[in-house]
């Protein structure tokens, strides 16, 4: 079996799980597919370890030879970030732009360092002496949150608008910031040279500012091509070239393709769509937004299935799974502190829902981006207790993300319900 055939079959499987979920489990789509990927992974482990099934062995062999850095960080990620960004409504977020900015910048960085220190201490205490720079790398990849699952629940329950805006705004923007932080630490960790403050700052700023500037260029080119096109299919194809050729060019230029995709997606989703609504022959670009929403859901589903199979192809031990479970409360604690601290200041100027911090903490689900970054870490660079750093961090990340989406995603509803009740009482 080739890698392309495997991806085709996994794509069909993801769609089948999503379709079946509508009539059987009736869960949010991301949660259903994540649960399905876990079940499939367990069945493959059973088939490989106990039954020595040749088909299962062939599948895991193909997955084990996939270049996840090229496939995910250099490929699928551009589509995922662009698809998420094109749905951002800047007008709705205008009232809370300062809160979102602080949460995106301060909370992401604070969580990165807190998780880094906590994981360094916990792993050392458990007899796994992982160097601090790699622990900081784990902090960077696990700190960005994924809005897809929890946003669907929030909208379905008709939660207060303020909560929805905070969750959506922070989650969609911190993907780009988190990836820039990750790539900066990644460069320091694997460059082989001693890091300096000026060197790291220059790397960060070049990556970030270059990505933002390039994203604006892509957005302007796409904007005029879409408005100037007479064919609806051409307009859709123009939007496709941004996360494909545009993202590839950003990577070649060594600037942040992630931020470029976020900036261009926001521009097209707000400026271009608003302008198109005033042009009679264009009517609106809702079909473009619907296409990218479906693409985002599909790629996330495929990503979870791929990472699930990647974990199966690794020599997983119960000790590594235990380390992953141990990291769950550490990640949640860092998330709580990094969100609660800004709210101590926010509440001095404005009244917020009493459950805001708890919802942002428990509803700050981890998703595909963290898994993609973990899978991109090179193999054979560091060995601890006989385990490769690559497989160790992938397994720990996988456990944290699975707990996040399945456990937190399935139990966030009561917290949102409390906010709805409190909102009704205030209005009554």
C-alpha cells in the first residue's frame, strides 16, 4: 500500500465516521472523529501486537515512513489555518479586541513557559531527564487551542456572545502566534549553536513580521483577482492558491507561513466578502466560506486519524502513556493561570461572565496543530531512557489532546449552561 492510497482510505473513513455520527452518537463532529481514531488505533494495536495481522502491519509500516514535517507543517497546516481564519468576523470581535490580543500574546507565551518548567520538573522527578529546551518545545506546541469542537457546542447551546467571541478570537489567532514561538524554539533546539537574546529576537521578529507582511500581499492579490473574476469557480480556485502556492512560497522564504495564512484568511473573509456584497454580479461569497468550513473539518478529521496511526507505529510503553496523563493537569494548570492573570486586570475595567476563566480554561481544547508540530520533531536527536524524543513527545501530546477533546469537550456543556442561566438572570 502506498502513502497516497492510505490517505485516500483514511479520508473516506473520516467522512464515514462523520456521516454515521449524525444518526448514532450525535456528538460534535471533531469529538466523534477523535473518538473514532482512538478506537481504530486500539484495534490496530490489537491486530499488530496480538494477531500479527499482515494488513495492519502494512498500514503501520506506511505510516511509519511518512514525512510528517512535510505533510503536516509544510502542507496541510496552510489549509487548516486559512480555513479557520476566513471564518473570523472582525466586527464581532471589535468590542473585545484588547482582551483577545492579550490572551493571544501574553497567555500563549505564559503557558509555553509554564508548561515548559512544569514538564521539565515532572519528567525529571519521574526519572526522565529531558533537557529544558525540549520541554519548552513541548510547551510551545501544546499551548495553542483549537476552537472547532468547543465553538460548535457554544453556538449550539446559544451561549452569551461575549464568551463565544473570546473563545473564537483567541483560538483562531493563537495558532499563528503559537507556531511562530514553536518554530523559533525549534530552530534554537536543533541548530547546534548557543542561543543569544538578539539572535532569538531577530529570528522571532523576522518570522512574525515577514509572515504578516507576506500575508497582506497575498490577500491583496487574491482580493483583486476574486473581485475581477466573472466566474464563481475561478473565484474559489483563487482562494485555493493562497494556502497552497502562497503557503509554499512563505516556507521557501523562511517566514511564517502560518501568520501569512491567518492574515490573508482574515482579509478575504472580511474585506473581500464585504466588498463582494456590494457588487451585483458577485452577490456574496458565502459559498467560499462554506467550502473552507467543510475543508477545515475534513482535514482535522484526516489529521487525527493519521496521528492515531502514527502512535500505533511507535514502540509505545505504559510508562510513556502515564507521562502523558501526568502532563494533563500540568497543561490545565498553566492554561488556568495564563488566562486568570489577565482577567484580574480586565475586570477592573469591564464586567465579564463569572464563568469566563473556567470556560476558557476547560474549553481551551488542544487539537490538530499541536499534533502536527509534535509529529514534525526530528527522530534520533535525543534519546532518554531508551526512548526517542520524537516518539516520547508525540505520545505525550497525543494523550493530552485526546483527553482534551474527548473528556473536556464532552463535559464543557454544564459550564456553558451556567453562563446561559446567569445571563438570563441578569437580563430578567
